[in-house]
């Protein structure tokens, strides 16, 4: 179950990144982590730490409920649920 949750969190982050930041490099810089770590988080291979989630909350206003549980309250958070059109991994 833990790995499945990590994968879901990773998918939400990836969707959000693709909508608003494009490259992993730009999003990783925003989160103050390496691109390699972001890649692992997006693929569900590493958990998203609370420290990094709080950075995203503070910078972009996403709730921790949206990041970790997919509980969406705003249009911006809604971007986490839907891959952008033309995404090859849809």
C-alpha cells in the first residue's frame, strides 16, 4: 500500500509540473531538490518528504491534502489530477 501511495503522489506532482513548470529541472529548482530526486519521486520510487511538500505549499499554495491525498479544493490543485493534453504517459 505504501508504494502505491508513493506512485499516486508522484503522478499528482508530475501532472502539476507538466501544467505549470514544464521541465523537471525548473520544478526541481523551485522545490530546492535535485532533478534526479524529483524524477524518483514522480515515478513513486522515493517518498515526497514533508519538508519538500511544505515548500510546494508555501510557494504555490497547494494544500498538503491535495498533495498527499488528492483532496482537491481549488482549480490550481485540480491540475494535479489531470495530465496535460498530448502527454505521452496518459
